[in-house]
C-alpha cells in the first residue's frame, strides 16, 4: 500500500489542508485525541500517528496543555500545495500570507522561456514578480511567466492589484478553457543574489531553496514560474511509486 493510502496519512492530509486553508487558525487548540479520532472516523492509534506526522512537519505542537496549530509553521507550501489550493479556494496564498506584486509587464522573454512556450522570435510574454509574507517574515519570492495573448482575455495579468492576483491561475483556466493536468518542479539549493536577498530580508549570499515549476495541459504550458524560499522554511512532498517492482 502506498504511504499516502494509509489511513493515518489520509487523516494527516485532511488536517494539513484545514490548517493551510485557514479552517484551523494558528494557535488554535485541537480537540482531544479521542474526540478528534471520532470526528475523523479512525482509531485513536491512527489519529496519533497522523498527529506525529504533522508535528514532524511543523504544522502542530504538543504540550501538557494539549495539541495546537503552530504559530509560525516552518513548512512552506510547495508548488503543488499552492496550485491545488487555488483550485480549491480561489487563492494561491496560505492562511495568513500576504502578497505584494512588484512587477506586471510585457517583455521579450529569455530564450529558455520562449522555447518553453514555443514562441516565435520577437514574441512577448507577461512577466509577474511577487513576494509573499506572513507577519514580519518573508515566505517566498516568485516570478511567473505567461504568453502575451493570455493578457487579452485576462487583463489582470498586467495589474499589480492585490485583490485579483492570488486567484489568477484559476481565472486563466476558466477564461481560456484550459485545465492544468500535469506539473513539474525542479529544485536546488544555492546562495541568494542581491535582488533575492533584498526581497527575502536576507544577507547577500545566504542559503536559499530555489526552484522552477511548469504547469501544462494537452495544448501546452499554461504557467512557468521561478521561485526561492528563505533558509528558515522547509518544503515537503508526498509521492507514490506506481512502476512495477523489479522481478515482479
């Protein structure tokens, strides 16, 4: 049985989503294990394993007073978390996060971006730069790219408005009749350059986690993004192995 199919992982995922979506607020006390196990329809032992998993990930803390949603989770949403959240709730932001869009422009793209979108020479793209924060802590710096013709149907792509920005991917899908079917993340650790350090509140040369993601459907790439996170945060992924085992 794949790990994510185990009952305790399913329970952990449900509670994790409620935390990320803000249904469980930071600092909120969770019900006792027996009550919570009854709510989730699982045995107390299964619920206990789920809570252990969430504690390791940094979503909850435990003490003699009980189990609480962490005030400052050390786990940042992954690209997958953000994409699935915007499809569920209409916002790419985790609960309590804010977004500031600093750039929304039409430009001639770098060669690698033009090739990703299979653009003709001289074609333009939309480039958006934005950063997120939670309280006094910066949680990420992002640059997302879209074909210029997307902006004809979704003019908000060229706006720095805080109101429309968190739900742009969902609006692109609905307006253009596209649906994200596949995605890929590429991640590496490196040092922050001056621009990244400035937005993340770090010293130049501080370690960061940097990555890029592609989202696409049968028609091609819908969104390409590049992002970096401060060293204080951790990103976690769940995955399954569906390939046949050797010798099977």
